[in-house]
C-alpha cells in the first residue's frame, strides 16, 4: 500500500488536471468544437495535444518493458513518433490544415470515392482499437500497484477513466490536459531517467551490469526488423485519425507546423528516459515482470513527492492517450458512417452519437484486452501502426499531392489490399520482414499503376493530336 505522501501527491496532481478538464469541457458549444476545437488551437495547444495523445503507456511503460528485455532499441517507438512529427511539420501540416476536413476518410473519399472511404474507416478503426488495447495493457500494472487491486479491477478503473475523459470535452479537453500532462511528465520522467543513469553509474555501470549482448544496439534483431518498426511508427503516426485530427484543429497552418515541431522534440525525450529506467531495472531486479519495470522504479528509487507526481501523470498519460485514440475512432464513425446516413442531423444529436460510439469503442477494446492479457505491449503498438500506415500513408500522399493523377479505382484497391496484406503477413508469422514492408509495397505498386494508367488515359483523349505521338 502506498504511503500518505504518495497518495497526497497523486491526489493533488489528479485534482488539478480534473479542474483543467472541466474548464475545457465548457468550451464545447457545437460538434466542431467537440471534434476539431472549432479550429482554434494555437501552436502550444497543437504541440500539447500531439504529445498528450501519443505519449501514454506504450511510450513509457511499454518502452521501459522493451528496454528491460532488449536494451536501447526500446527507443524506436518514441523516436519514430518524433521523426513523424517533423515530417508532418515539413510536408503535410499545411495541406492537411487547409483541407478543411475533420477525418482521414473524408480526404480519401474526395479522390477515391465512397467505397474507399468505407474500407479506410474500417481498417483505421481496427488499428486504433489495437492501439487503445496496448494503452490499457500498459495501464493495468500501474493502476494495480497504486491502488493495490487485482488486474481485473484495475482494468475497470482504466476503462472508466477513458470514458470520462473522452466523452465530455473532446479535442479541447485533450489539448489543455495534454499541455499540463506534457509539462508534468517530461519534467518528472526526465528526472527519473537521470536518476536511473546515475544509480547505474553511467555507461560503464550499464555495460558492467548488463554484460554481453546487444544491449546498446539499435538493431539487435537485424536492421530490417528494427528499422521496419521505426518506419511503421512514422507512417502509422501520420496515418492516424487521432493525430491528424489535432492538425485539422489548428488555428492556422503555421500553428499546425510549429506545434508539430514542438511535439517532435519532446516525444523522444520521454522514450530515452524510459529506456534508462528499463535498463537499470534489468540490472537491479532481473526477475520482475518486465511490464512493471517503470512503476516499480518509481516506487523504490524516487522521492515520494516526485514519485507521486510521476505515477499520477502516468495514469493521466495512459488515460488521455486512450481517450484521444477513442475520440478519433468515434469521430470517424460519427462523420463517415452516421452523418452519411443522417445528413440533416443537428449538432446536439451528432455530439451524443459521437459519445455513443465512444462507448462502443471502449467495449470492443475491453473484449480485445480480456482475450490477450499477456501480450507484449510494443508488439501490439507496432502492428497497429503498420495496419494504419499501409491503409492510409500512400493514399493520403496521393490525395494531397497527386489528386488529379491517380484513378479512383486504383485508390480504392490500394486502401483495401494493402492492410489485408499486413494482416495476412502477421497471421502467417513471417518475422524476418516487418508486415509494414509488404503492405506498403502493395499500396505503392497499386497507386503507381493507377498513376501510369491515368496518365496514359489523359494522353489518349487529348484534343492535341501531337499528344498521342
């Protein structure tokens, strides 16, 4: 059972964030406020929302778990996310913000038609549900330790908090709470990472304590496997409704770009701190459950006041990341399914329908987590990223930069066949090649074929006879 200092520190932190969340919920006046914040988010809110939406259990607990098992390569998940934020800022934030849409399938439909939108809705949603499941799997050991309850009860608490955080304030809530969470988590976790590095006596201490093995290699399983995992995060991040929804919510293209740059600098720092902690715990406690490496380090090696802040912020990270992902999936269902069936639905009705879909998504995640309680957290996260990336990445680039050059039918088949390739590859268990690679290859080849055919078709119908020569 936690001491009074821990409980007081946790309670004060959670209470402060609850006040911020309640304030944010008062800013929801219509469905656009709920889903894209009325497109009024400044750079700080964009950056805070991106960090708040991404940095959760997978980036902290899952990264420490991976570092405990294999070492430095556990940083790939957060490193890939940081690179993807900078890619967004450089190339995609401006056209995405100026597109004036609210969901990725709306962009897909603008070039590739309704069937492509339906299939992208399905595969994106499946990928998001897998990612939420990874968040919940990483939250359960922390909540179990803090509350001293069974994993089943801890899971119930986590699901309840996700519902509460996503169902009221929408994007405004994730934005304001994201800023608070970013400040608290980055400060406290970096202090924890420095403490772990100091306790291990630096690089030489890690080397001596861990012994032989690829602990300091970024590619312990081979360059193709590790690089594939990193690339899957990059393309998966850029292909995720939750993160692009924040870009859609920016006040301007400049705010979207600057916010993405800020997030790209902050996200990898949390991963590096978690890696240091995971590797230190491997030296000091070689027989613990790897998923408990981070929470046990906090309880055993940090000042209770700082430890309480980190534990409370970790809970918030787990919950807010799950809430942001849940909101993203619910927004897709609301805008691309329900609103198409009821185009005259009023804002009040759409807000309540979005909240209903939030409940359905949480139920789906509960079923998934119950069936896979012992799954490796980062494996789920990478699969989720690969599925979303194969579905969206190249079609999204085609819509933004080659809208008039790719035929509708080839765009539709790219959206359908690429994620199916990822699923089949994963089911077959071919581990030598990351499933992202064949999925992306299928998507690229189909779109390239469609680009070529459309180009030839345009030449063939040109009124200028010389164009046919």
